[in-house]
C-alpha cells in the first residue's frame, strides 16, 4: 500500500552533465526545476543531493567532481550533504566561471530592443538575464533601459508603477502589441520614431484594414447624400 501512495515523478530529469561551463546554467536550471515539481518525492536535502549527483556523466570532469563529493560524504560517520543551497553554491563555484556571469550581466544591460519584435528581443534578453544571478530590481532597471523610448514613456504613465518584473514585462508587451496594431507609422519599424497616432494605410492588420474600408465607404455615402440634398434644396436644418 505504501508504494501505491508514493507520488508519481513528473517531468524529465536533465541529461548527464559533463562539466562544460557553457552548459552549467542550463543543466542546473533543469535540475532545480525537476526537483521543484517533484518535491513530494524528494522531501529532504540529502535525498535531492544524492539524486542530483547521479546526473553527472561518469568519466568526465563533471562526473569526477560528483564522485569526489560522494566519496567525502560516504567516508563520514554520518552522510551529510548539508543544504540544497550549499550544494548549489559549491556547484556554481566549480562550474560557472565569474567571467561568464559578468558577461551575462554586461549583455543584460546593453541589449537594446531596437527594431526587433518584442517576442524576438525578449527571448534574447531574458536568456542573458537568467544567467546573471542578480536581483529582480536590477533586472527591472535593465529591462526598462533596453526598451525603445516610446515604450519607456508609456510605462511611465502607469499608476501605480509595476513592482515585479513579471508585471513590467506584461505591461510592456501589451503596449508594444497596441503599437503594432494601432500606432505603427507607415514605412518604419522603429518605435522611437514617427507619429504615435498611427497610419491607417501603413497598418497591415486585416481587421484594421476592414475598419478603414468600412469607414471610407460610410463617409463617401454620407457626403453623396449631403451633396444631393443641397442641389435639390432639400437639406433639412437640424433642430
């Protein structure tokens, strides 16, 4: 009965890690996520660390490092791998060079959106942001400064101002979507230039084109009726 009540493992664990610095962050994120969704199975620090050490590829620098940790722990009278955070710190010190983190921080602060679509730019920017290890406030500041001027200005009109990175991203995405639909000036993809009032003819959104055509037909019909009434002298004064 005890086995029947055991929680089912969810998700897919990471591929065995070989110790390559360029794969370290992606490996750790996948590993941490795997244990987060299976916290009902791995309920202690020791269980998580013991399991994590099996995802290091034998015969590689990563596998040798994991083997050394296991040997040290097993040699003790009481097997103790300390806390999960301590294990993470040891892993980062071994496999994530400070230069890699500094490079990611530099890219996070100097990766402007320019003429790219929000979706394309955000995928690039967020990848660097995840590798920085900085706090959320720093990420929010870097996110804002890399946006085009028109989006920065729209965000400043919000009251209250976003207090989390997720909210800030969602608002910026919403404003950019509105700009794409209603405000894109003809012949430009740069959000920092051109009229913010938009251009009907330059907008490629199908529904906007339908509204434009319907409006032009209605205006033409109204003008035609008014012209005919004036010629016949039958234009009725408004009361």
